[in-house]
């Protein structure tokens, strides 16, 4: 069994409401699950940045390159 660690996070009211909205959009009821998933996405973006890759969003015929600000 993998060892687990417990952390405590503080959110402003708007940030906590946004987390709740993201839970609903993702179909999850667990803040922990949503935050773990967000960390996976953040990790993926950081890996792409480290490799020098470009991330794009395609909207119909419009292609927008995403700049990493973190």
C-alpha cells in the first residue's frame, strides 16, 4: 500500500467557490481528487515547457499558441 500524506490548504472564498465549480464540471465530489488531477495537468504542462514543446488550442480554423507564464 502506498504511503499517503495529509496536507492542509487555505482558500479565499472566491477560490473555494471556483474549486467547487471545477468539481461540478469534472463530475467529482472530492476536493482532493480535483486537486490531484490539477497537479497532474500542471506537471504535464511543466514537462512540455522543459522539453521546449509548444501547446496550442485549436478553435475551428484558428490556432492559438499557449505561452507558459509559470
